[in-house]
C-alpha cells in the first residue's frame, strides 16, 4: 500500500495567504451578463395590419418588450412554447443550455468576440475560488447550469489559472477546514462547485421550492429576490460554521434594468435590515456603452473591483 504522505501536496500547492483576504461573494445573471447566448425566445408579433407572425428574439430584446402584451404574445398562448429553448427535456442527449454555452464561448475563446460585461469578473472569481451564485431567468435544472460553469472552467481558464484556482481552493480548505485531510484535485473542485448556487428561477424545481405552481415568467423579479436571499443565508451559514468573523460583501450583476431596480429595492427594504453586517454593490450591465456595467453602491462604501 502506498504511503499516504506521497499524495500530500507541496506547500507551493496551497495558498495560505487566503486567510488575509476579505470575504467577497458574487451573484451573476448569465445571459448577456457573463455570455451573449444564442438562445432564442419564440414569440408572435402583431404587425401593422393586425396579423400575428412568428418572431424569435434574443433575451436582450425580450427584456425590452416583455411587458408589451399588446404587440407580443407566446405561441398558442403558451409561455412554455415561447421558452422551449430555456428548458431541459429528458430525451435530449445534451442540454440546450450547454449547447448554447459552447456556441457562445467558441468565438470568445477564439478571440473573435468579447464575452458579456461580467465575463472577466466571473473568470476572476473562479480563479480566486470565491463563492458565487448564478441567478438566471432560465428554466433549467441546477445541475444543467452547473455543467455550463464546469465547461467554462475547463475551456476558458488557462492552465496557469486552473493551477492558481486549485492553490486558492486548497488554501481555503487548509485555513477553514484544517482537519478535513487531503483530497484529489477533482474532489476539491467538486466540493467547491457544490458550495455554489445555480438558480434558474423559472424552472419547475425552483418554482416548486419557492412555492409557486405556475411555470410562467411574471414573477421573475420576485423569484430572483428569493434566490438572492437563499444565497445570502447560505454564505452566512458557511461563515458561522467556519468561525469567520470578518466583514462580508456581496456583488450582484444583471443586464435587465427591471431586475436591477428590483434588487436595489430588495436590498434597501429587506436585506440591509436582515444582514446589517453585509455590504452590497449592484451592477447594471444593460448599457453597451458602459462595458463593465454601471456600479450602484446600495449600502456602505464597498469597492468590489468589479471591473476585472
């Protein structure tokens, strides 16, 4: 039997300097925030002569017209048909989300296009081993979104960045879970991915958990607030379990101005009172003229360095 010490990492494989880091956590919308996804929403548009014609639109276009029910409607009055590319189906060998993530990443990896306004911050958060939540209006299972994150790590991070990521993850384990013992890189990565949240707020599983039966999209802002509150409860539990007594900061980024306003109000009216020791920064990434998004400090004077 091999000696267990043969599998212990060298000190250079563990970044113990993470103990001096501030506690920053992130909440990211996915579409048009991290990546410009090719996924389409299928609507019917009312023309000037009063006829209804099929129209496939991007998520950014839909964010502008989604409340205009006079001129846009779902096919056959069924929103599930409109959002069929945003759902998981049992017989699909690969989810539409993963297909579209691959398609969106290909030109970015090839240097032909830029990622979304929060692309580089998401990449940095991964390399630093920060905890995060993906909160999207999509309707996929959590495991589907996680598979997209895994693909992002595998394809976007360089070899040096993946090594740095593992050094940071092992550092957090050594500092905050010193008695957990040695694990393989794969196991450490899986534990890290397990700690993050992947909330697709129009999915059946999320709606059931939230206590909403209808699969529609009318409560998107409320659902995102529910997901954000869950992530905050989650990270506070982790901090308490680890005996952490440091200031906590959370950054939220989204490309839909309605979601941004709803989150601002949610922080001001509820979260700030429920989590008085947490500082919040919201980033509105809806304006293409502001590449890294418009920063809104909702409470405190936090600088999250969300610009890369």
